[in-house]
C-alpha cells in the first residue's frame, strides 16, 4: 500500500477515534527509532495508535501485521516522544486500529504492552 493511501487511512482512523472520545494530540510522529501513526489521549492515558489497513485477508487480518518487531519500534518511538515533549503521563497504552477496506474499523485497545520500559 502506498504512503498516500496509508495517510488516507490514518486520517480516517483519527476521525473515527475522535468520534469515540480520543483527543488526537499528534500524528505521524517519526524519529530514528521508529514511527507512531496517531498519538492521542483517552481515559487519562497517553495512547500510541498503529493503523493497519488491508484490501482483504489474503495475507491475514490487518492487525496481524503489527509484529513483535514493529511493536518494539513503536514502543521506542513512543518513549522518544514522551521524553522529547517532557511528558509525565499517568499511563500509556498501545492500541491498533485495524481497517479492512470496505468494513468498519476495528479497535484493539491495549493491543500490546511495553514491559520493562520506563518513562
């Protein structure tokens, strides 16, 4: 999927999350450690959201593409974001928005954790 198409799905996911009570704080945060698609606040947590979209399920459901390696990059980028912005969040959470083209987005709240990392 091209970057332009990916950006459109990130926009769709951000609007969808905002409708669910997430306050979008930042988008497309990139650093040498990795990238975070959407950064939001929800329920007192600072939430780092990965957006995955697929045309179909021939290669699995979209959220299945968030591998352990991808998770590690998101966690490292999240820690850089927290530190570089001088934040002291009460809690952090990692969510995934899984979008299959033509279907309603699926939210996986707390899709993975950052054990052993301190912020």
